[in-house]
C-alpha cells in the first residue's frame, strides 16, 4: 500500500530506494514485453536517493491521483517525472 511505502521512505531512505528500484525494474520489464498499459515512463533506473526523493515528493504533492497501491503510484509518478520522448 502507498501509505506503508511512504512510511518506509520516511524511516529508511535506503529501503525506500531499493523498493522503488525493484518496482521500476518490474514495470520496465513488463512494458518491454508490450504491456504498455502498465507503465509508460522512462525513469532512469536505478534511481539514486535524489531521484527517489523526487518520486516520493510527487506522490505526496498529488495525493488525489494516488490509487492506494504503491506500485501503481510509483508508476504514475515516474511517468509524470520521466516521460518517454
């Protein structure tokens, strides 16, 4: 859940970054296999602490777009921050 993800990020930046990068890896792999409906972003993976912070800040800034599921909200934030060109 997104609330748990944000709490994890608040408590431990390294765990937050690791989880975020795992989610982005899965999303990127799924998109590669023609599942573009799942993820349409081009986040520069692996994200560093700064990139992870930007992603978390986006989720906090746009709570009305949150679904409640961390993977979905990470995807939305990544698509908004790093759209494919």
